[in-house]
C-alpha cells in the first residue's frame, strides 16, 4: 500500500472513530439522563412533606376545636344545670360561651381550609407519583435498550483504536505529522483524485501532479492543500 493509501486508510478509521464516539456519547447520555426523574422525585418529596405539614396542622386544629367544644359543653352544663344561681356569674358564663362559639366558627373555617389543602395536595401528590413511575419505566427501558448498544460500541471502538495504532506504526512520522496537521482544519486531509479533479475542492489537477500521484508520491493539492490519493 502506498503512503497516500496508508494515510487514506488511517483517515477512514479516524472518520469511523469520530462517528462511533459520537454514537457512544449519545448512548451514554441516554443511559445517564435521569434529570427528569430526579426532579420529579424531588418534587414528590417536597409535596409529601408539605402534605404531612398540612395534615399536622389539620390534626392540631381538630384537637383545638374539640377542646373549644368541650369547654362550651361544660359551661352550658353549668348554665342549665341550675347549680349556678349568681346572676353576674351567669352573665359571664353566657359571654364566655358566645366568645367560645366565635372561636369555634373561626377554627371551623380554618379546619375546612386545611381539609381543602389536604385534598388538593393529595391529588397533586398522586399525579406526581404517577409521573415518577412513568419516568422510572422509561428509564428502565432505556437501560435495556441502550445498555447492550453501549457494550457493542465499546468493542467496536476498542478494535478501531487497535487498528489505528497498528497502522500508525507503519506510516512515516513526517507524513503522519502532515496528516494530523491537516486534520486540525479539515475533516478530510486525504482526498481522492477522480477524472483529473481533486475531490476536496474540485479543482483540476495539473498533469505533472497527476503523474506524480500515479507514481505513488505524496502530493498536495495546489488549491486546498489536501493530500492526493489515487486508487
């Protein structure tokens, strides 16, 4: 194989490496992309904590309401049992009942609001939990789909790298440096010559260069600087 042929073959390996490395990165992204799942898990935790907090407030409100109702019951017992005869005390007891009933009304309104919050939060938490389960199923499906693909790509990449290393050992160091330098600015450093034209820039190749390429010399295009390769 000519020197240009070796460089062209190296370039084919490099282009395939680039392609497979890009595929590998995309597969890894698919396997590791759990942002939506993590965000939804965090959302569920936050909603669960919020729900528990409102439930505690509801329970406390229920206890406070029960205490108020029990106080009203006890005072009414005094009022209507006939045991309290003092008129002033009776008036004070009636005022206290009135105040307690006002507090009960306020507490009942608070309790209704808390019950409504609990109901709303339970609905949101249920929806979030369902979303999370769906995301977990999708994540598992990705593991099953892309896990084997990752393994296949790892094998392919390892072979391409071995082939590249072996080929590089056979290529002249100066020519290899030229190739690497051209690859920094161009996707293809080595291009074919077909029908007398450079397939890199499509400029007609002078006859003198054409003959040198045929003879196996390492020739660059006068226009684009790429290395010519003739099959």
